[in-house]
């Protein structure tokens, strides 16, 4: 599951509630740093809260502008 801004599951608390209902070792979290940032979730706390549920992690430069020229 990947929480997404503006959709049913946006943050760690909502994910944890759904994960408890699913009650399956096959259900986990795709932790997208940009999505959690966009909804105002403090990243260190979000990682700590969801650490045991994170199956994948994604970090993109969304909203951070262009990469500097090398």
C-alpha cells in the first residue's frame, strides 16, 4: 500500500488502521518520502512509526526543482 495525498490513505496513522484490519503478513507499506512530506507528516517520526511495515521505500525530487548542472 502506498499512501497518497488526497486519497483514502494519506498518512501513517491511516495506513496503520488499514493494516490492522488486513491482518496479513503480505500487506505492507511502500514508504514514499515525497507523499508523506506533501501531507505534512514528520519524516523521522513516520519512519519510526511504520518501520516494521515498510516493504519498499521511494525517494523522488518531486517539488524540489531541477537538479543542478554538473
